[in-house]
C-alpha cells in the first residue's frame, strides 16, 4: 500500500489507504460547539481505547459506546471531548476524522485508527493502542518508582541540613558569643552560612524557584532541549539509560504501526513525531532516507551507527521472515528489562552514596559546633 502526502489541517498530510489515487481524505468541518482542547494523560488514553474496544467487541455500536463513556466521565472537559467526537460521528465523520478534529490526539493515534477503519481491523488497532499506552504508563511508573526513593532521601537530606543551619547552629552561636576567643575556621564558616540562611531564607527560596522555572522554560524550547539531549548522550550511564528508554518507546510504536499494516516509511515518520528525543529522531530520519534509496530497513539502521548489534540482528531477522512487528515487540520487552535492571542498579549505588554524604555533612556541622567546646574544656583543664 502506498501513501502519498497531501495537505490537511492536522499538520500530518496523508491520503487514505485504499482510496482512489487522486482521492484525498478530507475532514468535515465541525458544526458542534467546542469547549477548548482537552489534554488526556496516557492513563486516560489507555482507559479510553480499552473501554471502547471492550464495548465494540461486545456488539455495541460506536454511538452507544461513546454515550456510555460520556456518562462515566467526571470532569466537564473530558465529557465535552467525548461528546464532540460522538456528535461529529453522528454528522457523518469517521472515528479517525472526529479524533483529528478534536485536537486531543496525536497523529500516531488517529492515523492508526484510520488504518484500522479502512482495513477492517478497528478492534485490533484499538486493543493495540490500549496495550501501547499501558506499556508506556508501566514504563514511566517503573522509572518513577525506582527514582522516588533516592529523591526522598535527597529531600530529607536537604531538609535535615537546612534545619540544622537555621535552628541548631544559631543556638551554638549564642553560646560562643558569651566566651572570648578565636573560633576555628570551620566553625566560623558554618555560623556565617547559618546567618545567611536565616537572614535571606525567602530570597534563597525565591531564587531557587526562579532557577527551577527558568530551567523548565528553557527545556520547553526545542533548540535548548535538543542541545541538552545531545549533551546527555555523552554522559556515562545517563546517555545509555536515556537511549534505552527512548529506543523502547520507538520499538513499541513501530510494533503497533507495522502490525496495523502502516507502510514502513509512514511508520518511521510517525515515530519521529512521537519520540521526543533529538538524537534518535535524527538517526531515524537518516534511516528513512536510506529506505527511500531502496535499502532494507536493517541496512538503513546500520548506517546510523546508533543501535547495538543485538537490536540490529533482531530487526534483520524480523525483516527476513516478514514479522517486524513481533520482533519490535520483543525488543521493547528487552529494553524494558534493561531499564528496570539499570534503575535498580542506580538505586543500589545512590542509596548508600546519599546516606554517606548526608552523614558526612551533618557530622561536619556537629564537629564544627563542638570543636570550640573541646578547645574551651581543654584550656579550662589546663
């Protein structure tokens, strides 16, 4: 099946599968009142596709299925979103056109639905989309779960040190002021740090917040994000970890698209839009150009010099036996396992390191506070 580009309002211009050569899929204008653009989380999308699949499989029509889903929604925006899709379908749009018009779904999603509708595999596509978002949610949950404990330890460490500087050190400082004598340099340093933290606490808090917001804003800019991503690739462990995470997402996307009989070139283009990782996007664009020249997908990926030998070998075998979707699914599972083992290894390394650093800083503060007392008791004893 060939797919040529055509202009559309979605930003992704594609001709319908199985349509006449010069016939372009046109989206009808929405004639119902729209209530803003509703952003759905990956978890909500998983439930959306899973519930729709379950009801359609049970024999319900699309209108009744969407009506039931509307009644299940608690938030007005989500209810309005599904209602707008339902109204557009009643007016004659396909599911694909209604999803595209809503602006709440990615090209990856509504393109897969379009393929499902035109190839008679709508139920399979909906089931695969639910599985895709389920895998995505699990992967994110797995990463967050693995990194949450070190984050809590770091937060507790910062809180403990701040508490000592703001409340404990000033108590010792008042005691030291009653005695004459030169304080050790380390004691002077922590007293000065404590006074600064107490006097400028709000200023420091606002400054840290502004730095955090500025960093977040900078990362929202595409050029800055691309530079940061390219730099992160060169960082030991971090670069390999990020590569595994985004390659797992690429494999999951390719598995779904190829199983839905999406042409390889179109699948690569869609995955480029879905995988927000500049180094991988650039390599996929190189692979796309090589495929257009007539090279196999495996040979095209070899040229990019981005994927490891095991990955390339599995893709080559999948291509030879014409089961690329199955092999991409296995690669997704492999990379997910690697991510889990890496996050566990990171936890094993970070936990004792953070505890040692925390104990070292707190111990240093205590030594700095008690050192003048040791000197005073020694001099009194003499």
